[in-house]
C-alpha cells in the first residue's frame, strides 16, 4: 500500500497541491498589497472600493490539463527510476515462486541457480 502511495498517488497529486499552495500565497500577497494601497491613499470612499475590473484582473484560473500532465509526467519518471534503482536479483540466481512447505506458505524469493 505504501509503495502504491509513493509510486502513483503522491506524484499525481503533488503538482496540484503545490499549485493550490502557490495560489493561496499569491492571493494573500494581493490582499496585502491592496490593503497597503488603500491605506496609503487615505480615501475611505474611493480607495477601499473593489470593482469588478479589479477582481477580473487578479482572477487565477486553474490549469487542470497542465496539472494532470505534470502529475502523469512525475509518475512516469518515478516508474522509470524505480526500474534503475529498485531491488534486483543477485547475479546467477533464479526466482522461486511462492509455494507451501509443511503446510506453510513460503514467499517468493531469489535463490542460487542449481547446477
């Protein structure tokens, strides 16, 4: 279960989570800048009003296709790296599939090649 989480779920969700963290940060920066500007003008009536043009100028649209593409790319890179860095069988060994011995299941393993 942990391997599936690390190999598939985290790489798929990571770009989206990072994007939403970035948008929260940007929106806070915009709000802080807007508060500085309205506080500096001293106009209680005109400076504090937010028009529809202001909202549209700072609207952040979510690029879902790019986020999905980035997540799929991270999954592919992770799977390719797992081929190179994953556990390998020792040289001269063969895979012995799971079997039963004395009524107990012995898991699959690599064993030395019989001569």
